[in-house]
C-alpha cells in the first residue's frame, strides 16, 4: 500500500474513534411533552446534563462494538485513489479474524477475479494460520494484519472523547422509518493532552446521525478546520479541509459494525507530499468467533482445501 494510504489509515483510526463515539443517543431521553415538527418528529433538545450522559454511554457502547469486531469475518471493497503517476486501485478482500491477527484473502483486484489456484492457496494459508492461533502459536506472513498493537491506542482515543469535544444538539429526523438524532461536535478549548492523536481532536469538527431506539451511530462526517502538525510540522502535516465520513449498521442484535468510510486528506510527511483520497465498503458480516470456530467455518465453506488434511 502506498505511503499516503498508510498515513490515511492511521488517521482513520483516530477519526473513526471520535466520530463513532461522540453521538450515541440514549432512547429514554425523548420527552413525551416535546413539540413535534411538521413531520411529527420532536425537536426538543437535550440538556447539557443529558448530553454528558449521552457521551458517557457512547464510550461504553463503542468499546463493546470494538471488542465484537474481532469475532466477525467480513468482505472489504477498498478503492485507493491514484495520483498523477498512479491509477486508481480497487481491491476486494475477505477478512477473517484470528485472535489479534486479521487474515486477508484477495478475491478481486481492479475488476479481475483472483485465479482459482491462487485463491485456494490463500485459503490454505488462512486455515494454517487459524490452526496455529488455536494452538496459541504466533502467526506471521504475507496477508496478515497485526491488529493488537493498535488496540491500546484506540482504547485511549475512545476514553478521551468525552474530554476532547463539546457536543451540541442539531435536531431529530427520520431515516428509513427510524427516529434519528443529530449532534454537532467541536473541540473543547480546555482539552489538554500529550497523546499524539490530540492535534487531530483539537482541529476537528463535524456532525453525527444516531439511531434513537438502539443508541447506535448511523453516519458521521467530520473535517479538519486547520492544519494539523507533528513535530512542529517537521515530521508530518495535514492541510486544512481534510474530510472523513463513516457509516455503520447492526450486523446482529445489539452489535454495530462499519459499512463504509472515506477520507480525503492532503499534507506532507517529512519532505514528501502525501495524498490520501480513499474509501472502503464492508459487507457480508459473519460471526466466526474464536480461531478454532473460524477454522470450522472455513472448512465448511471451502471443503476442497481440506481434502488431503486429516
């Protein structure tokens, strides 16, 4: 993956935490005495105390969703926007969790399906990795993504959300027949942190759409309101106007997972310019559980790769 995209994924981790957590709506907050609008939808705003409660619940909910993500396989369609020297790249992968690892099988690249023999070999590699994980062994290799090292930082980012932003009421609407609330968020001037993600929080604002009955995020959009620098701009810099969008839905009762994200950022890393204008869609979620359980799923879905295995 090119350099700009690697930086972009780091930004995604930072911004997704903020967008996902800043606006989960507790279903008991709606007032029975609210005045409805012309569509019969109440527009009575939350109080400051209710918003504070909202953010606290959001942090708990997102920690729970993040933990569950490690138990679900899914299909990823990623589009990396090219530059003047590089064309657009589109890749479709099947992602299979295996403890701290994320195993990837490339199904399609730039509209061309993976050769069947190559595909079988990838699934054999996945099966071997799942067996090793089930035995408690370390797994390394091409196509494996180490997620463990990012989890601690993400947990810290989630925990800082309530301190880093101020939240204000933006309205209530209906989407697909469901009551949805909107909240604006902007940096809290009193927020101070030495964490490396703090500069992004300090210069981000946006809006989130939240399903009222389930207290889960539907969609969030954010933008950078100013340049963001690391090391006084010597290490890296992101330019003002960068945008991020995130969507998720319920994949099983009470469990919400991402279905779409996009980010559009320009900036500089050391002396090199960077450009990250990419998007990804996620679908076909399937609960696979532990590595041992995931191995059973792979065996059921791809029996021929086990033909000569006891």
